């Protein structure tokens, strides 16, 4: 039983790590560099348009937790 619990815990930890690494990084544009507030993200990504994609999940309350700023040079 202990072995099964250890394997389950390892599996859960790996799944959480993979979940947070699966989120795409925010592109390094001026708008993303200026604001880190969730309201600014939702203003563009809640409905989406030709420049900003629609958010494919519910609002989780902290965009920057999963979506870090890209390491590419600023545009």
C-alpha cells in the first residue's frame, strides 16, 4: 500500500509540473511588458480578436502564475 501511495504522489507532482509548463508564454510585446494585472489580460483575451487569441480556459485568477513573459527579444 505504501508503494502505491508513493507512486501516486510522484504521479500527482509530475502532473502539476507538466500542467504549469504547458501554458504558453506571453509574447514580449509592449502591452505585456507594461501590465501584470489580470484585468489587463482579460480585457484583450476574454473575447479575443485578430491580434489576441481567445483564452481557452476559465479565469483562474492569476494569469502570471502559468503564463510567464517570453524570453525572446522585445518587439
